[in-house]
């Protein structure tokens, strides 16, 4: 069995980030995510998660900043949902 198939099975045939079982973007297969420094495979991602991660340049501090931003916004909306 190939390493990709083994990875797919270990991920329960889902995206490693959002856990969708559909690759998306008209693709039949998930994207193979890899570290650009080491070239090692990290996991299999759907198209949306793969593109999103790429926009953040694999930088956890940027994705954390996005998470913090969304949490703050959602907390504010819970207090005052008016536009």
C-alpha cells in the first residue's frame, strides 16, 4: 500500500484540517500537503484548506492571528448582533 493510501486511511478518508470527505475544486483526490522546507508530507487536505494554508505561507502565527480575530468578532456579535 502506498504512503498516500496509508495516510488517507489514517485520516479516515477526510481532510486533515476541516474533516470534509470531499476534496473539492472538481478534484477526485485530496491535495498532498508538504513542508516546503523539508519536503516531508504532512497530510492530505481538501482544496479549500490547501489554498487557505498557502495564503498564510505555512505561518502558524498568521493562522493564530486569524483565529483570534474571528473569536473576537464572534464574541462582539454575540453581545450586539446589529449591523
